[in-house]
């Protein structure tokens, strides 16, 4: 079959490589990715990782502003694809697009569908504290992630995994399933397994504000947020009016009388212990706004004796009323 791959970020380059190098009997005839865009504070224009890879190996590349553009769809028709494979492409595909591939458009989705339909399945699994997840290759239809399942595989989530390492692992496993999926599609009678409508769940749409720590929640919940929100938006709190990113945290079994948000330095383990609504959080590294990341000992040395209360809270100081306007150290 003639294959066109649609994807953009680094985590799905593995799927493109699998189609190019390890799907004998099929021909990769084109790649579609997002256009180059300004990146970072400097605004340097960069191509997505998928586009960079396609250009580096000489694969035909299309980068439309919109997948709905008629000129782009005419270019796609000229490639005569039997199958379009999508993975984190980042654009909605309309009926006109879905009518172009002769056999099907299929998608690699990093969850055990019908669980976590939507754009943030990996983050949602970690946020909810799931211990099992998976990857699904499914037929693409107009309804969001609602197509019949072609193949699926389940995996255990390591307790130390964050979205940074779980997401590429799942897309790599999805790439490994592509030969099986294409083999099934070679049978024109194959139509997949319908999803169980009674088991459907949808992803939350996360925002920057989701990264603000609610110290009245449990330490386990805060740790789950930390795992889910790497690298974006991260988790953060405030000391007075100073925003503090928490860049390395873990739960601890030690008993503590600390109230939610109250913290102290624990010399034996060299961590900040912080009270929550249930249990204590051990903070190993922090990054105050405008400063470099530092370990807990350096942070403690900076604030010890210089704040009116060792209490993390919000910007508006709802949970630390005595800390407003407190002296802030310069490291």
C-alpha cells in the first residue's frame, strides 16, 4: 500500500522511521507536517521535528497552513495514498480529507481507548494516578477518537514516569504496532473492533493554572500533578508574592504535623518537607522566578530567618496571610 504520514513533534518521529524503514511491502510516498513557526523567546523560526527528519532523508514533504486547504488536498490526491497514518499531527481532518485515502486514515493514540479520548491522554492518565495505560491504533472518523480499534496494547506505568518519558515510550510502542495494523488493513474486509460506548471517557483540557499547587489536596495528588505536567505547565506555588516552581518532588511516608503549605528543612534527607491535606511532600529542587534552579538546602539557606512564615500559598496569600510583602533573599 502507498502510505502518507502526518505528524509534527519529536515524539512521533519513531513512527515515521518505522514506516520508512521497517514496513516491507508498503511504500512511504509522502509526509505532512505543520508549517515552520517562531520558537522560544528569540522567535527563531523552526520546522517541526517530523518535517526536519523528512527533509534530512529526502522524503516528499507538505506543510500546509490548514489540512482543509483545497490546494493541499489536491497535492495529497496526487500522491495516491492507500492509507494516511496520523500521530500528533495537530490539525482537524475534514470529510474531504478523509475521502482521499483509498483504504483508510488511521491514528496512533496513546491511551487504551475508549478511555481518554482527546488531546491530553498521557497527562490525564498520570493526573488521575493510573497504574496502567496503553496505545491504540484506530480508524479515523469525524467524531473525536471514536473510530473502530485496529490494534491495541496495554502497558504498566512506572511510578517514577512523567509525561516527558511516558509519552515517547507510548508513541514508540505505537510505532511498533504499525506493521500489524497495515497487515490487517491489507484485508479489504477488515473493519476493526467498535469501541464500547459505555466506557468512553474524555481528557481534561489543562491550562497553566492547573499547575498551581493546592496544598489542601493530598501529597499523592500533588505528586501526580507533577508527573502529568512535565514539561508543561509544571507545578508551582508562591512564597509571599514570589512564584516558586517545584522541579523535583516526591511523596514521603514520614509523619508530620505540618499544616497544608507549611514547610521545614529536613536535614537527614536534605529536602523541604511540606504539609498537605493528607501526607507530606518532599521537595528536592525548586526554581524561584528570575533565579536558577536550586536544591532544597540552598533554598532553605536563602529564606531561613528572612520570612515571617515558612508557608507556601497563592499569589493572593489566601493560605499565608502573614507572608505578604516579606523580605525576599537574593541568591
